[in-house]
């Protein structure tokens, strides 16, 4: 199966809408074509290719809505899925927060598709795996990795005439390299729209260095330390924070952005416009970003444009739903698909050199929420945690459990580096003071 063209998508969705008898109908077409390769113990274990095309039909009568999906595209199947969505709509309870679908919109041109990634072959994946496995073998280390590339298509059309279409490419690579005795572990990853930016040999050399350097880790007392967080160590905390930016949750008192001090009906219910972070903190979304682009429209077809969430440490915008925007008489602001955090001009080496006593963290994992009101999270370091003394990495240390909030973290910034793409976002390495490690972990 290949990704269907914009014209084909328009013709198919137009055909679906002709079957509709509902007051409103919205159709989404989602497609993915790609491949992957996996290896463990320095040997390829699996490889494969996948392709899928799904049609989602949403029908509405009054305030009753039903949704059905199908992956068959003959005329009888198309009519069947429309009728099924209409049947479900008639059975559904009324949605008091129902909002109509959008009229036609204008979109900026997306920069999400790269032919280089779409053209990746099984031989290319095998070479990428070889470039990671071979140096691991030469260093008497054990590598396990996964590479996946894909072309994705999304299209939306509704009964008011809205139509949106986008194709995007992405390649993800990660590798864990351990010593033969399992006492040292290193990790690295790459995530790009353009596969030309991916160098599995270079990333594996980073994991090799950390694997060798993290063997025979020493214990350190838990406590508050200056930490240097590589992008993989902070991306999940930042993404969790941005997912909690919803205006409604704040207005209803369920969020760290709720204005608890508000008194009276006219008092602001959220912290929009308030300074909450270090003034160097600038987090925004931009579908047109050169390295981490995203589709120029949300799942409901509403346009996405560049928008600041935090600027100079101040809350600038909060996403909401069409209903909540109307209810609170505010502009509708959909959630964006990428997070871009501005950085600084310090390299990771510069941060290490300027640290008298601290901890370098490769990444965090097993992160769990403790308190949504303060965004307190807990989790563990892994795959390379190192003690820094007088500007040099002194020795590897055992992993820690941390208890920390990104709110506190972004108020304790000492330095920022150049943002790097990870998980579809752009995150800088950060030097943070007083990061809380609560206990030790024996895991490597």
C-alpha cells in the first residue's frame, strides 16, 4: 500500500459524505506506511514493514454524535460505515457541550515530508543497524536497538466544505549498549523528519562511551544537587507540563495554573499573564519549525500556527476546546503538536566545566505523577549517571530516584544549551540547581 494522494483523498472523502443523511458529518482518513528493524545482543532479531489506511466517520443529529471506523473502501463498505455512525448517533445521549464542525479554513504550507525518508529501503535499515552493531562488537559491548521509519498521511473533510490534507515523514532510532557483565549501560537516540540527519554510528559511539564510563558505579547520598539534564532527561517532564496547560482544568481549579487566590466573579480563574518561571524560559509551538515541523491543522481541521505558551517566564496562552472558548468568551486555541523550548549558547562540555559539584543525567524513565496541583513527579535516572567535580566527570554513580516538579526545575535554571530534537520536540540541555534526588536505585 502506498500513501494516497491529496486528490485521491478528496475524491474518497467526497464519496463518503454523499452517503450521509446526518445534520453534520466529518470524515478523517489516516494512513501509515513504513518499516522497522530491531536488534539485540549484537544481532538483528526482527525486521518488517507495515501499511494501514483507516477511515473514521463522525455523524451528528442535533447534539447526538456517533463514530465508526473501517478499513475497507468499496462503495458498500463506505456506505456501511456511514450508516453505522448514524445508528450510533441516534442511540447516543445528547452532548450539552456539542459544537458544530468548522467551515473551510486556510492553512500554512507544511514542511513535514521528506522524500529521503519516504525512500528508505530494508537495505538502508540493515546498514543503519550494522553501523551500530559493529562498533559495539569491536568494543566487546552488547547493543540492542530499534529503528522505525514511516510516512503518515492525514486528511479531513466535513459537510461544511472543510478539507485538509498533510503528509509527514519520521524516523526514530534508539540504542542501549551495555558491558558484557551488565554493570555499565549507555543510551542514545535520534528522531528526525529527514533521515539524512540520522547517523546511527555517531549516536552509537555516544552510547558506547557512556557504557564504558558507567561501569562500577559508586553510591552517592541522595539530596539536592546541581544537575545537567540532557534533552532526554527533561523532555518527558516538559511534555507532561504542557499537557497540563489546559485552560478548562485551570479555570475549574484542577491545575497548577489555577488561580487559587481569585476572589469574586470577575477575578481571573487561571494564571494567564502571570510570571511563573525563570525569565529565560520560552516555550512555543511552530508547525513550520525547520527541524521539528508538524501538520498545519489540528484533528478537527482547525489551523495551527506559531504560538507562545511561555515567554520571558510568563504564561502567554493556554489551549482550550471550542466549547470552553465560547463558554469563557475567549479565543479558541487548539493544542499544538510540537514543543519548542529556546535554549542558550553553552555546550554540554561548557556546562560540565562550569560545575563545581553536580550530576550529569543521560535520561529519566518510569516517570509517574505524584501531585497534579504542583506537577510533582517521581522517576529514575538510567543508562549513564555521572558525578561532576571541579569541571570534570569524576566517576559514574548509581542511579537515583527523583522527586521533582518542572515548575521548580524551570525556576532553578543556571544555563541552557542548544535545543535538540527529541520525541518530535526541540529541547535544550539544561543546568539546574537544587534538583531533588530522594533515594538510590540498584538498577543499571
